[in-house]
């Protein structure tokens, strides 16, 4: 196992989901189409104080911090790891301006949200928190959800756990639902999925999941912890080259300077090594909720096998559509593409 010390240093119209199909081989080829990042248009980043942070108590006395902008149909943005609500900074304003009520929370333990009093950070816990925030605190019986990474898994639990709550979903660069029968029928081995495998830069899963105490001891300073996270935006090749530099990295890594915050983010990885959680996640498939599937092709932790798995996992979908010049964090990397796409995809729900 590599030492961490060595590692530091097209839019489819809304409502057109049923029956929308793509040729699998064409999509697999599209996933590896070369795109020179130097041609990527500049992205607009709002000032770092552009949005107020709100707080609401959701469950068990836990308060979530979240962005809340705009009025209209509720659109919920779910971050992953190593992310916070800040990963949506380039999306909140345009979506709110387009007539959506945008809610972008920090999961418990992340950013401006409280820690879990019983140290439970299971996917079902996150899911119940989100439902309590959107349904109970803000009074919405239904919503749209945009989610990637851990947030994508939370979204799958959310739509299963609370039937009818999620009207429509955008799902990207994460672990597809466990549609095991559909995968077997297509000759796909879920156990070999890149997003669950070590891969060329995936040893972080074992460090964070199986050896968190040892890793915490190595990352003994604020600078070391921030560099551990920064590597996932840069040298670990999750993102498209050049999409996170300078102030971007400072903005994204600052919430993880605190060791307890960082370790809360590791908890979901520890589930694979037996970390207890009160409720198992509901991750089965296929999923019939109308879903737009996107893939940032420069992602080296969720490889292009994401595409054929998602083709079987979502029975009522648009895509998968490949976003050029983007990797794991496509909402930040190509906001110029995804913001208009999401406005069109969810537009008829406003």
C-alpha cells in the first residue's frame, strides 16, 4: 500500500425520459473521446461570500448548514466526499435565477453541519436528514435532486426510502445502484466496478476505510490534511486537468482542515470494513425514477464502466451523456454545460 506521505506532496427535453435510448457501444466510445482542457471556456465563480449559510434542526437535535436561494420548484443538490456544499458554488445562482428554490446542504459532519451525536454516518442517516430538511423544515412533499459521489448514493436511498418524494434525478460519477439481476443478464460484474475497486489512485479507500487511525496520525497538521484533500482535486486525477487551482483548492480544502471533519467524511468508506450503522442503505435497482445520467470522462476513480452499468440501472433515463473537459466534479468543472442542461431537464417542474 502506498504511503500517504508519498501521496501528499446535450440536453434532453424535460418529460422525454420514457423510451429514450442510446447505443451502448457509442457511449463507451464517447467516454474516451479526447478533449484538450485548454479549450475549456473560463468558468464563472461567484464571490466566496455570495450566499448566506442557513441552519435548520433536522433530527435528533442535529442541525444542518445549507445554502437556500431562489423561489419555485425545490431542487436539492447533494455533495459527496471530499466535498461540501461549496462544490455547488457555480450552480446555485444560475439555478435560483432560473426559477428554482435551491437547497444545497452539508451532510451531517461536513462543513457547517453538526456532527452525529452517535457517530453514525450511514447513507440512511444522510438520507433521513435530507428528507427532514426538505420535507419537514421547508414543507416540500416532492423535489428534484442533483447528486454525485456519496450524494448519488444518498439520492438512491432517498428515492427508495421515501417513495414519490424525488420527482426527477440527475446522477453522475458515483456508484450505480445495485441492479444485480439486470447486470448479470447483461454480462456485467458488479464486483469489478471501477468505483468499488482499488484502481491506479484508489488506495485512499483502504487508508480511509480500514486504517483511519493510522492515517489521522500521519495527517497530523492542518497543512497535511488539506493537502490530502487537495490531491483528490489534482494529482489523484479525479478532476480534469487544470480545473482546480490556487484559490479554488483553498476554498474546497478549508472545511477539511479540522481532523474531526475529515474523519467524519471517511466514515462512509469504513462501512465496507464493518463500521456499524443503524440502518442499511437501500441501494437496489433498477431505478424507475426519471433520471438524467451524466458522466465526466476525465474521472480516474469512476471509470467509463459507469456508463454501461447505468444503462441497466436506470430504466427511465436520458443518457448517459458525457460531459467534455470534466471529471468527478463536473458541476464545478463545466458549470457552463450543466447549468443550462439542468434548467431544461427540471424546467417543466417549476
